[in-house]
C-alpha cells in the first residue's frame, strides 16, 4: 500500500505541478467550478482564475518582468496574493513571497537577497521599504491606495487587471517556481530555490487527498511551503481553497464552517493543544480529516471526540514532507516513517549511520528529480554544506526506534553537550513548560569552564506569576536526569523571536549568562547521579 495512501511516487509533469498549466487545464475542463473563495465573500471560478492569471501576466510584463525573473510578493493571504502568484506563473516568472511581519534589517536582507526589480506590495506595508537601500528593487505594484517611498516607482494594482496576455509561458517541473525564505532561527534567513516539482510533491504528500468535492481552509501564510503546497494540491485535484487572512483559535471551527470548507490545512503545535483544551467537548469539527501535530494521548483523544481522523508529518522549507505517520497513528510523539520516494538515514558527523535508538542528524534524498530544493539563492557555500555526499542534511537531530518510526529530537545546533552527556533542549523545555506559571521557555547551551557546555533556561512567566528558580530546580530534579537540570535560569518578560514567531536562540546564546541570571551552583545546589546498589 502506498505511504501515504493518497500519494503516488512518479516522475513529475507540468500537467501535475505547474500552476499555469493546471489553471489552463481546469479552466478548459470545468470553468464554472469554484477555484478560490476569500474573506470578503468574493470567489473565483476556474475560468475566472485563468483569465485573472493572464491579466496579471500581461501587467507584470508591462512593469518590466520577464520570464525567469523573480517577483517579490509582500502580501497577506487574499486575492492580491493569488493574482500575483498565478500571473507570475503564466509569465514564467518566479515568486519570492515575504513574511508580512518583516521590517528593518530582516526585510532588507530578504529584499536584497531576492535580487528582484519588481515587488507586488500591500499598501500598508509599503512604508517599510523606505527604511533601507532596497538594492535592485525599483518598482512597486501597490495593492491599495498610496505610494511607495521614493525613489521607488509606484504602479497601481489595476495594472494587473487589464487585457489578458494572448500567449503564456510553459514552465516545466524542474523550473524554479518560488524562492521561499527560511525562518532564520539559527542565523540569517536563506532563500530556498523551490522547483515546481518540489512544491507539488510537498502538496501531494500533505494534501494529495483533495478532490473536486473538497474546499480547504488555508489560514497559514502563503509565504510558507505548507500553504503554497496545499493551494497547489487543490489546483491539482480540482478542489477549491479558502484563503483566510488571519487566524483565531477561538473561532476556528466557526470560521471553517462559515467558509464552506470540509478540509483544513492543518492543526499545528500549540494550536492543537489549545484547541484540545478549549473547544466544546460535545461539539464536532467541521472537517473529518487533517494533518495534526503533536500526536499525544490528549490530542488523539481530542480528535476522536471531535470526529476527525489525522496524521502527523515532518517537513521543512527545503524538503517535501518526507516523513508521515499512518492515519490515526498512536505512535505518540513520532513524525512517522519515510513516504514513498524518500530515502532517510540518521547519521553521525561523518555521515555514518548510527544504531537504532541513537540520536544523529536526519539526511534525505528523493527518488524523483527536482522534488526537493535546488539549493540556496546566491549562497553556494550554504548549498554545498547542506547537499553533501548526495544527501540533503536537514540539521535536525532524530532517532529511529526498532519499529521504524522516526522521532524529532532537536535542531542539531540546539543540542547540548554537557560533561559527556548529549541533552535535547526540547526535552528539558517540555519539562519546564509543565511547571505552573511558565508561559514560554527556551533552553540553550552556554560555555562551560570544562570546555563543553552548561544548561541554561530562559523563561517568560505568565502574567502575574512569580517563579522561584529554587522551586523550579526541585521540580525538575524529580522529573529529569540530574545532568539535564539547568544550572542557569534567566527570566524575561518576552523571549526574542523571529518574524515567524520562533524563538531566536542564536540571540540568547550570544547573550549567554547575563548579570541577572541565577546560578544554581553558586547557590550551593549541586545535583549528582544517584548511586545504585547492585
């Protein structure tokens, strides 16, 4: 049986993965079928979507975009994003969508790295472009009233609504469809070169079950692989999509229902845990199947109560959902097993496979060409470092059990080495997060006089909570191995984060032990291994 059951490992074709080709096909076969709906109540049929794509292609060409050029998209989920994306594909251009939370140096870095002359930008975001030298960017197509800061040329979005292009490009699966930027949790963000086949494989692995009778609710941002892949999978399956510009956990069930959706892009991380604790326990979800993580006894019971089946998966911008669980898996904490068409290994620093149960780096390769990233834009050093010995190195620490299930342990850079012991920062964070009054926590390794590292926890308390490091130490000593209990504690109102709301551990490592940090050993609290009698 294929794994997952809805996925077929086969050579990619333009008919199965290129946006413009899919739109043209759907417009010919079912022009009146719904392609997309939006928060303002508007909707596009497939026939309309293909016309809109050709209109936008003509407008982008008038703005100076040619086949193969990159186009920056600084837009939230909505009609403007789809118009620009569809138009770029019809023109044979490459989209480089940006996180709408970016500003200042992180925005400048992404704009300059993309090396694009044209941007389609939401009117309320344009002022941020005046904060820096935008490099080669010279033209901004503005979605909404106003003007981009000088010396940038401003064009109105109506340019993308003119006469449709008479001829369109014919991108192939191996052509780059998008440059997607990484989150930048371990350093500066990189522009990932994503061929059409890569995006389509990611979509088919996570959402390949979509068909003409489905509408998927996409609330995750379209500058992420998850949302782009889901949208592409909807086009491939003749389904429709609803693009939600924002997300509210409190109203998610009602929002999905109001949009007429029976599929959901996914329930991820803290969203799942929040919903499991807050949704009406006697209610039913407005969908019957979705991706969900993490899979724990609590979230599995939540899915059963709410009447939907689930699966979990592991992915990242550079790969195409290579590991998935079985449907309704009860391998708690597992990401699953490699999907069809993926080889996976867990290796040491020399790319030698480690033993079953041991922790190492996950490396991957695909059987079909172009179904993973084609490197990093203008960064040959990072590309060479990631693609070593014919395998893509994820930078993630994993272990595999005897049953063949894979478990995410940590980012390799987040693993801590203390006096001969390897420590997962995530395992320590999980225990600290269970302590009453902890809102969020990041565990890092800081330099030790012994030449390795000491464990440090940086904690943001809940509003009004007063946390005692002594009490935390006592709590953890009863739940963790002695060597895992942090030596240093630091308390902050809010942890520093990237624009995608991920904790910036690199900054915390640079700060290391600050003057306001509490040192357990300086207080005379030393933990030692328990001596066992034979």
